[in-house]
């Protein structure tokens, strides 16, 4: 019941003919033409001292801005943590004083 049945290939019932083989034609290939180098219409990028200074200045500005944003986010998280801690100490103090004065 649980054993799979492997199908068997049926025997051919008709006449089996061998495929005909056609002769292979001889084809001569000509080599492709050599690629021709095209002249570029865009001017090449030239890095002058002024451009290099502008790139360094822009990169420095980006690094400083990203650093300032990350530091301010870290400072905001630290201030929030300190304020939650202070609130917890005040609430604990208020609850403890309420129990002792009864």
C-alpha cells in the first residue's frame, strides 16, 4: 500500500525508423572587422588644485555635519535617559515617604 510503483517504459508498438542524417555543409567564416576607436565628445576630467581643494573642503564639511548630527542624537538619548532616571528616583522617594508616614 505504501510502496511506490515505478512506472515501466512501454514497448514500442509501431515501426521504429532511424532518423536520417543529412550531410553537413561547409561554411567559411570571415573574421569580423577590427573595432575602430571612437573619439570621445566629452572632455576628460582634469583635477586642478582648485578642484582638489573644493573636493577636500566639501568632504570635510560632510564629515563634520554627519558627526554633529550623530553626536546630537547621542546627547539627546543620554539626556532622555538621565531624565527618566531622575523621575524614577523622585517617584521612589515619594512612594517610600508615603509608606513611612502612615
